[in-house]
């Protein structure tokens, strides 16, 4: 267990060279629906417009075009996306769309303790190829392991005494995408309700949510970075034992 989790490459995020607008959905011809109860396909890009059908969670839709206007729905800011689904065209709110793979395997799902560290690590390893040999560093009696994946993504691990920690960067990923991904790693509806209830949304000076803390027993932190990526930090605590 020693090879687990860190902030080794956190410094890479401290000085981004440019800033992007992160309200746009991912630029992909096919996106997945991350709304747990499904997403309403509407006739026009408005919340009160006619519902054509409900697109189920995990379904893929084909992007036709993205509207330029930005709306805030719940805590999410995003644009409406014109999509095609099963031969029909309509609009979906982009805050619930993503090109991130939907967790489907049992090893990508949490157990009853709502610990998301291992499911998330397994999700990364399962869905993205590593592009170079992992780095290992011994620093202050802690061993850090950093994995490098395609799309410029990385995941660092470290373990010390009764604490394990993972930090990871998902490139070109909005805060809402990362939030819905972590929620989708939970197995039951009751766990997902707890996840929502334990979520604390933090706004920046402009009033936009740019950080989320999920105050679980094993907490999760999400932060939107200026380069368009999202930083994910998960900490797992153990009682009555040391990690070696």
C-alpha cells in the first residue's frame, strides 16, 4: 500500500499561462449524459420549452451545435447543446454532458463506505492509457507515485500513517463534469443523496462556483483550474493502524 497518493505534481498547476472560458461543453462529436435521473431533450434551448423525450443516464448523444449563450441552472453555468438522439434533434443543458467515460465496471464503483479513492483510481487506470513510466520519489519519509496518462492527465498517490491521498488532474474538464463523475462512482441512490447533501459549493469573486468540497468521512475536493482542467483530491483515513 506504500505506493499511494500525493500532491507531487500540484506545482504544475500553480502558474497557468492562459485562461479559458470553462462554460462550454467538451468539443466532441459524441457526449454522454451524466444526469442520474436522465436529461430532458427540449424543443428549444429553454427550461420551460416542450420536452421531446428523456435521454437516460449513460446514453450517448451526437452534438450538432452549441448555443453561444450561457445560463446558470442550479449551481452550474453552461450552454445549451443541440444534439441528435435516436433520430430526433433537440436541446440538452451542457452542464450534464461530458466526454468522460461513464463508470460501468464493478471495480469502478464504491463499496458501502462511500470511499471514492480506489474507485476513482481504478476508473483512471481502466479508461486512460499511461503514456510514460510512473515516477517514484521519496520525500520526507513518504513515497510518492505519479502516473501520467493520455490527454496530459496525471494522478499522484501517497500514503502516510493512517492516511491515504490521491490527487489528479483531468484536462479539458469542467467542475460540473468532475462533480458528476465522482457521484457516478457511488453504487446506491442513498449514497448519491448523501453526496449531494454533503457538498459545499464555493464561489469566486465573480460569484461563479469554482470549488466544491464534499464533506464525507473520506472527503473529496474539486477545483476548477484556470487552464480548463479540474483538480481532484480524495483523502481516505484509517483508524487503529499504520499504512506501510
